[in-house]
C-alpha cells in the first residue's frame, strides 16, 4: 500500500509540475509586458484594492493551514477533526472567492474589463497609453480568472473528500486522496502568493 | 505443429478475453488502449495525407489553378495540424509505448490505467473538435497560429481548431505523466535503470518534455482564444501587444515537441538495430544519456524559429549556439547505432530495412537542421521549401519510418500473427523511393528560392515540383499497402509464436498476443540489456 | 502570515526598482515554507524534490531565455540594406 500511496502522490506532484508551466506561460507574458510598459502597469495596479488582496492572501494561507492539519488528521485517524478542518478549508476558499467577486464587480463597473468597453480615466493624468493599461488588465483578469477557476475546482475536490471522509472512506492506511487534494490546494495557494505582489504591489503610490 | 497452432488459438489473451464493444471502450488494459490509439491516429494520418495530396496536386502547375489561395492556406494548415498534433506526437508513445513499456519493464500495466483510458477519450474529443472545424470550413492560419492574424484578422474557425489542439494536449500530458510514474515505480525486480531497454529511456525523456512543455502551448492557445473572443491586445501590436511574445510561448513548446516526436522513434531504432545485427548495442549508457540530453537541450533552442521575426541579434546568437549543441546528442546516437552494426550478423527483415532508412534519412534531415542553425544560412532559406524539406526528412524520413519499423517489429507480439514479409519489403521500398523523390527536390527548390505556403510559383520551378508530386504518389502507395497487408495478416497471417525475431527483452518472453496481465509470473531480471550473444548461444545449444 | 503583513508594508516603502525584488523575495520565502512544510516536500523522497526543482528550473528557463530577447532589443539596430 505504501508503494501505491507514493506512486499516486508522485503522480500528483507531476501534475503540479504541469500546472506550474501552465501558469508559467502567463507569468512570462506578465514579465515581458511589465518590463516594457512599466508605467502603465503601475497605473493599472493602483486601481487594485491592496487591503482586499492582502486579506485574500491571509485567507488562503489559513485555508492551507487547515488543509495541512486535515491531512494530518487523516494520517492519525481523527476522522471528525478531519471533516471539520476540511469544512473550514472550504469556508476559507469560499471566502476568497467572495472577496474576489467583490473586487471583480468593482472593476467591471469601472469599465476595467478588456474589450471594446474598456475605459481608463486616469490615463492622461498618469501619462500612460490606455492600450497598455488594457494589457495589464487583460493579464490581471486572465491570471486571477484562471486562478479562481482552479480554486473552484479545488473546492469541488475538497467537497468530494469531505463527503467520502465523513463516510469513513479514509484511514491511516489509505488517505492518499486527502493528501493529493491537499497538494493541489496548497499549489493554488502558492500561485496566489506570487500573484498578489506582482499584480497588487507594483509600486509605492497607492490610492488604496 | 497442428497441436501448437491449436494451443495458441485456444489460449486466452488480451484480445480474445472479451469481444464486446463495451469491454473495449471501457478497458483499462494498456494493450487495448494502444490499439484504440492505433485506429485513431491511423485515421488522422490519412486525414493529413488527404490534405497533402491536395497540396501536391495544386503544386503540379505553377499557376494557382486547382484551389484558391485562401483554400490553399487552409489545406496546409490542416495538413500540419492533423499530422503534428494528432498523428506524430501521439504515434509512437501512445501506440507502441503504451503497448510495450509495461511489457518491457515486467509490469502488469501502467501506473494509472484509468488515466490512460481517459487520455484516449480526451484525444478523441480533441480530434472531433479539430475535424468538425475542418468540415465547417477549416482554418487558414498555418499550424503555427501566428498572431495577430490568428487572433484578429482570420475569419476562419480558429477557436474550434485551437480548442481541439488544447484538448489533445492534455491527452499528451497525461500519457507522459503516466509513463514517468510507471518507469520510476513499476519496474520488475532486478530491472535497474541500466538494464532497462533504451525504448523506455527514450519514452521517458519524451515524457519529460510532454509534461514540461505542453502546458505552455496550452496557455498560449487559451490566450489566443481569449484574444479572439474579447479583443484584448496581448498579442496584437495595434493594441500594444507583441506578436513575438506569442511566438516565444508557442515555440517554447513546439520545438521540444519535435523531440517528443523523434525520441520515441529513436527508441524503436535502438531496439531494432541490436536485434537484427545480433549484437549488444554500442555504448548503452551514452544512448540513454543522449536521450535525456536531447530532452533538456531541446528546451533551450526555440527561438531558432524566430531568427527573422524580429528578435534581437544578441538573442539570435545565443539561440544559434544552443541549436548547434542540441545536434550533438543526436549524432552520438547515430554513431552508436552504426557502431552496433560493425561486425554484427545482419539480416534484412522489414523492421531493419526501415531502421536503415531511418539512420540515413534522419542524418540528412538532422544535418540540414544544422545548416539552418547558422543564422546566415537561415536568413536565406527561411520560409522556403528548404525548411519544409528539412523537417519532412526528420519527421517522415525519420519519425514515420521509425513508427513503421516499430509496427512491423512488434506486430507479431501485438496480434500473434506474422505479416507477409515479401509485401512488407516491397512497401518499404516504395516508401523509401517515394519519400526521397518527394522531398529531395524540395531542398533544391528552397535553396533556389521557392517560398513555402504559396499556391503558385514561378514556372522555372515546375520540373522539380512535378518530381515531388510524383514521389508523393509513390509514397502514398507505400502507406496504403501496409494497411492492406496488416489487416490481411489478422486473418490469414501465420501464427507468430512468442519470439519470432529471437529478440532479447521481457516482452518477447511472454506469449503472443500476451495475456491481459502480461506475465503469468512476475519476471525477475538478472541479466543485462541487449544480451544478444548469449541469446544466440542458448538458442544454438538448445538445438 | 507575518510575512504577508511585511510584504504589504514593504510595498509602501519607497525603494524604487528594488521594490519588486523585495516583494518577490518575501513571496518566495512564503512559497518555500508552504512547499516544504504544508506540502511535506521536506519529508518527501528525493525523487519528488528533484521533480519540483526541475519544474522551477524549466520555468526559469522560459522566463530567462525569453528575456534575452526583450532586454537586448534596444542594444543594436540591424543595419538596413
């Protein structure tokens, strides 16, 4: 059983490798355009709400903590505690998505979604080309959107193991689904740990 | 003899254990999944071949008279998309790799059998998207989907085709993931890394590329689709974007992708040459390490597709140098195969004929690649038929020949039947002659300046184009014949027995076709790989 | 958690170009801790560790080699014939 557990975990790590490269393409695009259009990126990032972003970062880190503790409970046969911790994880995940939703709404009503309706009022004041700011927003929506999609999938996965776990499917001998979902969850957290400073904290000038 | 035939017919194997359609469509047996892939990719091969035929017919005459230029753009795009994404990339790994790797390492199946089946279904869904787009009117951006044409200006079914490729990419990723885990964790007792067949090493290296590279093209295609849908400007210069960023991201995968295609093919050759030369392969460790080196170095050279696109001269210098380096491990392999032949006892069965073809044609293709690595030469011949000839030499002269070699080599193991050797040799001859007649003139055409992706050309190029089309017809015969005789052999072929080639390797130690669980008893390996001298001694002593 | 607070605070400090470096360093420290301890990489087999390092290496390759183009474009103009 040990061999099987290590094998499935290795499989999950490999999958995470593919996810790193998947997001990596977006990070590459980000790097290139930030280097080329630095001021536009500063202007764009100033419309981000750092406090919401920071809260979200804290929320995700807490959810990773509860997830890691849940895996530990699975290992040590504390089923009830595991279920509670998994539910807390889901709660944190939902909170993250809720806060993100608030942010998205804010951006949407300010015409900050790329496309024909895009508008950026402060462009001349900041001395930047609104097209370049649009690129910042394209990457913002693409990167956070893809991240949010992975969060939703993650919540789905955790829901699955909460249900199975509540029914007693896992034991100290067999808890690899819990461990592997945990790995996925931590990965999604990791992506956000990088997204936050890159998208929100570009420069010192912040309107909040 | 009659009793032996009867015994083979009655013994249960993976094919006859259950004949129902459901058992095939819900199978978790890697051998059956390999056959499912065989059918799908053969179909996509002929789809791609159909487009190739139309291209060559158009190019018989200098004027653009068979199809309009828009249609021609669609033809070469769809030829490229079906051949590259739906035939070449899955071919050896998904068919021969899926079938042989567990057998070669002494395992019952791959590490994740259900993921394997999912891979096939995902491939099929991707293929359906792509085929539907083709039927609805096609795509004209070139298989390379360069922006901003693909994102902003093309009015063809870009998103449908791109989605098909995106989905098929996941099939590739999961197969690669499966292989890596299998090779690490499911080798039989005694099967150390250094005793593993080189075919496994090559597939392992190719799987590393699949896992690391494919996600990047996936996100790139996703961005193209988003850009088309929402008119964002990530790759569009009119909106501040950089079309070269697309090219960087695209080629970051697509160059290593060609190594995904060729490495498993090289692995096939590494199995066949020792068998038909009756000699241990020369320099086993070097061939194994060369596979890994190709995989790693292959990731460092992608911008050699962009020398004239507008990248900085300094970047071009860096990539040119790295491209020269990546040729070295491939050359190492060619030297090793050739050295294996020295003082070997060579027989010229069909797999070996294809292997010889591979060694010669891949060398030509590879060397012309080195010409292209030189920026000065590349500027002159880029986007001409020289490049087309180069990659067809390595892809068709190399990869497809290796695939055919592998199919013939393992056909007795897969089906338990022997194909008709005479017809097979004739086919191989058609393929070799047809191939060279098709593509060698294209080197000359390209050097003389005929551009690629144009449906009309100056009249002085006609003779060479006619030769090329004639060659294509011969080549087509060489591809159709095996379809016929392989199917014929299923019913009328001689029974093969477990080891018709007297080859070394765990897959030859089990019955043909193998039982579902591959081995009745898990083998324990105590001998080195490619031990052909002992094999021949034992066989002669046994008689 | 503490580090998150530090990150935000750090962004408000005027450091010019080095701001991003500091923010990324902090992010990387956070990430390393998550990977090592939440994801148990510290306790995992050598194979898993090598796999992670390989992934990061290849991502780095993508970013670094692409930047060799973008950073050097202004250095020299191709002579016009």
